[in-house]
C-alpha cells in the first residue's frame, strides 16, 4: 500500500500531483534530448563505415579486352598512365547474385568486347557486375594483358573476403557476421581477396590464386572472415597485387 507521503495520480483528475509531474517532465525532456542525439549520431556512425558503394540500377556501357583466366577481367587501356608503365587497368567481372562471370564470358577470352555492367567501388578499387546478355565481341584490336612481375616470397597477414560484397555490393561485407554470405559467394566463383591492413589501418588488396596461378577452389572456404597468414609468391600484375600460394599452407591466427 502507498504511504501517507507518497503521491498517487488518478487518471480522471485534471492534473498530476506536483512532485510526480516534475518527475515525468524531467524524464520526457531527457528522452527528447536522447532522441535528438541519436538522430545526429547515426549519420556520423554511418560515415565511419568503409567508403564502399554499389551503383544499383545504374548500369554503364564499357569496352575492353576480355581476360577470362584465372578470373574474368576487363582490360581497359589507360593512355594517360602509359608513361608510368601502367597503361592498362584490370576490372574484375562478376555475374549477378552469388556467381562468378565464367559462364558469361565463355568463348571470349582475348577478344575485344563491349558490355553493360553495374559498378562497385571501395578504396579506389572497382568491380563490375555484368548485365547478362550484354556481352558482344567487337572486331577492333584487343589490348595486351599487363605483364606480371615477381616480387618474391612473402608472408601476408589479413582477412580473406569475397571481392563482390566487400568492394561495395554489401556494406560492410566483412568479418564474421558476413562469413556465411562470403562462403556462398566464393563457392559460386567470386574471386577471393586478401585484405591486408598496415599499422595505421590502411588497407591493401591482394588477389588470391593457387600456387600454379589457377583459380582457387573450395579449399579456401574454411579460412574466410578470419585472420590468416599466407606465405606465397607475390606478383605485381599491372595495377594489381596477386599472391600465389597453396591453401594447405594457410595458417589461421588466434
């Protein structure tokens, strides 16, 4: 039961007791400012997410030379960079949903092609989701593939991610919450990438291949979305870094 000094409000009375009214007023004011702070803070938190985006619904037309192996890529000439030795940009190609683009580019390896694709971006790296049925061969001369230069044996530490989601189709598209999705994407032929960060948190992206330079299979799936150390042969392929390594030598870190 209520004590003699405890205020009690009956709903049909015109006003609440003074002390109870003050308490309710203070709580309403506090709740108001909490909502305002949350509204101001959510956009700031959103800006802290990686600068990745997917231009959904805005497919663009592009042309270049098709390199089908080990993963489909569109080689686009970059005359402005020719003087610096990097005259070709390599744009990875994937299919819609959780599939690689191997079936879409069959029979077009080394050919000059035109296609429509939706672009994804992250940290200056781009990836293209090909619009099915848009690929067409052209009669113009193809551009040569960029040369590969061996940089030596290296051990790199990072996280294995699926390039499609990580580069913008999903955001953030990384770490254990994304593991299930990444496994399905890589199983469908999406190329795997090793995300390596330096002491300041800046990321570098290294395309992963088997030791013989072919595409990786399901043996890489158990290491997805976890910190790993990979020893292999690091190569520079035009603007891209490529690591050739046997998945049997991948080492999971604690």
